């Protein structure tokens, strides 16, 4: 990456996604490893980070970029707070991950294990949570249609769904200062959504997380990780 940096045309960027979870960035000015303290934003929960490639945190239907694409770094053996997105969601895992999804037809939580190179598509408003099963930071590539992290419908948690359900049923106004997982104020219920059912589904995923944890990697997966790091070291020099 460092050898290539000086040869790049102005405006061209390279991203090296390392098997250990790091991200090396290179442009014509040089190469460096990206770090949460400078190039990353908070990604739904404390300790999780995102670096936008397309769009930004303020993307919304009123301020469109059609989609947001970002690199995310998920902490070791951690999981996001269960949530649902206002738009469809694609996640490419570059490590050993898992996605807990609420299957409305079967009324149960389905746990989908993910390995490096597998991408999952999650439909609009489907309750889910993404977890890192490994002991090192996990890099993901995530794309969301229509919404950036600051939008009220980017990540609706169980607590937020319950608040919206109460507001929609006349149980109380949408209180000023109520905040979604994305960190933005929410004022209007999303039309056509049964927020009571959404909240119940998200609580089911929370219960499954407490029972199962993030999951763990197998012996074969840990061996594959070591071999992948060796292959990366042979193929690419930082």
C-alpha cells in the first residue's frame, strides 16, 4: 500500500481490509492505518465505529444520496443493540460474525452465522442484530438505502418502538428529547408500522442475545483466521 500510494492519481483511494480487523488507507499523499480517534463515527453503540464511503450520517429521504456505504469496525465478541432500519440493509462480513434476525412467519429468532466474504441482505424494518464472534475487531462493509446514522429511522430500537407505539395509540405525545440508536430525535411514527409488534420482536432478539451471547468461533474457523493472516502477509505489504 505504501509503495502504491505515491503512484496514485489525485482523488484515487485504496482501502486495505486486514484479516486482523484493521483498515489501511492510501492516497497519493501516503498510507496509514485508519483509527477510531480520527476517521470514524460512532456506529449505533459505544465502542462500534463507521467510516462513510458514500453518503454521510445526515443522509435521509429529505437529503438523499440514495444510499450510504460505510466501513464498520465491530468490537471483539460484541453485538449491536437489536434494531430495525427504515431502509434495506446489506452487510459484507470480513470475519466471523453472526446476525440474529426475527422471523415473523415462524415467530422466532433465527441466528445466521457469517464467515469472511459472506454478505447478507436484510429487508426494510426487519428486526436484527449483528455480532462479532471473534476475539479481534471485525471489519464489515455496510450499505443502507436512504438513511444515514443521524436519521430517526436509521436504527429503531425496542425502547424507541415502544415509545412510538405509545404515541400512536394516544398514550402520550412523542416527547422532546427521545433519541433513537442513531442519536437523532424522533418525532413522528413511521406510517404503516406496528410498533408494538416491532418492539416485541426486538425484545425477543435481546432475550436471545442474553441467552446465547455473541457466539464463538470454531477450531476450524480460528485455524482459517491464522492461515488468512499468513496469506495476507505474503500477498500485501503495508
